[in-house]
């Protein structure tokens, strides 16, 4: 069993206000049941209407696993 999941990582943010705006139907299609943001790396830029750029973090699922997991400090 893999226990190094996003939900137990110090970089995991499942409380950010942007998460409230995500379309639940699209997340479900992608297999993301418990969305959150990975804060490990700096935000990437995403174009909005080809006029503006927004800094965005990757949207992950709480059950995802990566090689940069760090246990949450208690």
C-alpha cells in the first residue's frame, strides 16, 4: 500500500478559495474526487482570453501520489 498520497503531504492545499469555483462535473470526468492544489513548485501561467495571465498551481486529487511527497509536519 502506498501511503505517500497528496492528502498527507505538507505541500497539499485543499482549502483554497479557487477550488470552490471548479466545475464538479469536469473534475469527476478526470477522476478527481477530492481536489486540492499542489504548492511544491511555483505557479505556471495560464492565458485568460488571450489578454491576461493567471498564476495557477496544479489541481490534484487527494489520492494522487508523487515522488516529491513530504510528510505534513505535526
